[in-house]
C-alpha cells in the first residue's frame, strides 16, 4: 500500500502550470532564433512538459507569421549538400562523393521547385 501512495504523490508533483498563448509564442520564437526547425522546437517543448496541441496555433504558423519559418525538408537537404561538398573539395579523387553531390543537388533542386522557392 505504501508503494502505491508514493507513486501517486510523485505523479501529482509533476503537474506544471500551463503557460498563456503569448508566453508559448514567445518561447517558440526564442527557440527559432537559435536556429531550430519547427519539429525540433515541438520536441524540445514536449521534453519540458509543454504540449503544443494545448495551444491554439501550430508552431509552423507562429513562425510563418514572424517570417522565421524554415522548411525542414529543405534545411536538411541543404545541410547534407554542404557536408558532401566540403568532403569532395578535400577529396577530389572520391568519385562516389562526386556522384552523391550531384544526386543531392538534384534532390534539392526538385524540392525547391516543389515548394516554390527560388533556386540559387
């Protein structure tokens, strides 16, 4: 019996005070300024015990309103392309890296065309 009571008291101690919509938006914008994508922001908030579904606006909509939204698909492919370019610059003899660089660049171009982003 004592074990059940201690488990209940531990669970009750974990309840957190819910933040307001304005505080939630400020927290999301602060995390976006540090370079996080909307998925990473949601993950980090859930680790803190703040669930984004409890609030009116989605994280991506908050960031779009503030003009800080970065498409995560594009960001991930661009990072991958930058890594493989750096590798290929140091290792010109690596033909697989050259092929991979071309393949990832093509993938990036297709994604930009799909999302309507200007291709540089």
